[in-house]
């Protein structure tokens, strides 16, 4: 295991690694134990009681965090005609069709999220390897393939995030910045976990929320009592 720096070792003393804290206390500890000089991201990790190898136990979805993520995402929209105008009016950073496809094929990726109207997907599909490899491919389950481009752009700008089960059966997602107020982080945290509870697959048996932990980018992990959400 890599040796931790002095700042990390000092703040880690604030956290009992064997304890499970209530959400409010855990958030307070994360804020106090963030050692970096920059505004660290607060992240949540949830281990679910599902089998990630089974399709009927996949967990994937989106949630709009009530207080945003602290990062303004650059949104690209593949659309034509009136839908392109709607996307521009809603605040999309880049809007187009073949022109944007060509730029991406040439190696341009100065955006964070892609939205596409369904009629554009036959063309956008040609970018599958390029966008898919970076997790940027529009997907109906994430609400990024839609004719309601205006609402999609507004939700993303407001703090909509996507969560997806990884191969280890865990969900990782940001819920804000250390500079956020404790109540703002608590509200975002609860919104995320409650969304995961609603997304529980019918095929999942036994304990669903196995472990929950919250941490800052450079700080120690703080375990949260999952019973709070059961």
C-alpha cells in the first residue's frame, strides 16, 4: 500500500475506520478531513447486494442532485432544425450534426455530456468507439437520447448525474464539493441513495445496501450506516 502523506495521516485520525456514522456526522467528518488546498469533490461509494454479471440485476439510472455537483458541465447536443434551436435556447454549449461528428472524428472532446435526438442516432452511432470509450455515448436509459432536448440540457446543467453498477458491484458518484454547506451535501447524498433504493432490481435478493462510504478526493473514507436508508 502506498505511504500516505503527513496531511492525510493527520486528518485520518479524525475518523474511526471501524465505525459506521449517521449521514450528517459522516458529511461533517468528510468536510473536516479534506486535506487538499483545492476544493475537493465529495464522492459516495455504495456496494450493492446484486450480481453485476447478471443482466436482470443491473443498476443504472440518473438523478438530479438538488444542489448540483459544483461543476458546470459542457453539454453537446446532436440535433437539427427546431430541436437544435431548442437546445441552444436551453443553454447547450455545442449544437450541431455532421459538423460536430467530423470534429469528434478528428479528436475533439472538449465537452462533458452528449445529448442526441433519436433521429440523429444512426449518424452518432458511427462514433460508438470514440464516445463509448470515454463514457460519452448518448443513451436512452440516461435520458440523453430524447426529443426533449431542452429539458435534458437544463437537467444536466442543474446537476443531473448518471450512476452505473461497476464490475465489482459498486456505484461511485459525486455529490458536490467540500465548499458546499453540510445541509447541501446531505440533501444530495440522500437524493442519490434514495434513487438507488428505487432502482433496486426485482431479481435482487437479500440485503441490497451492503456498504456505503463517503469521502473527499484526497481525504479518508468515512463509512455510513446503511440501516439509515433501509
